[in-house]
C-alpha cells in the first residue's frame, strides 16, 4: 500500500510498503511509527537541506529526541528515502535550514 502526504512545498511525497519495510529493517525502533513518519513530512517543526538534494524533516517525539524523515522532492512528486530517531540535534543543526525561513 502506498501512502501519500503533501510536503510544506506542496509536493506529494510517496511512501510505499516496500520502502517502509526497508526503513523498519534498518531502524526497528520505527516499527509502528509509519503515521508519525508521514506526519513529520506533512507537518515538521523544521526542514533542513541534505547533502545530495534531499530534505530532512524534523519533529520532536519526546524531549530532546527527534524523528527525522528524509525525502526527495521532484517536479511533480517525491518519495521518502529513510527515517530515523536521533538525539544528536547539534549535528543536524549545522545544516542549512529550508523551513521555516
């Protein structure tokens, strides 16, 4: 099953069941958090630039612990690449901020 949410830039972002299975395989702590990952893309607290054209949407899930959803926007749509939980917000804060401006 493919789920689609709209990013802050108005671009539909896809998350397929196959991609979700790969994400959970790499980060088992995300099992059961598919909706939270999609919500992070749809309504993040911050969006940062990645190293290769991807975007990183952040959402705090508990004090000092963030869910990061990594996705790419193309002209007419986009797709989720990966997601992970982190407490290393200082490392992420070195990146350029896309949103809010």
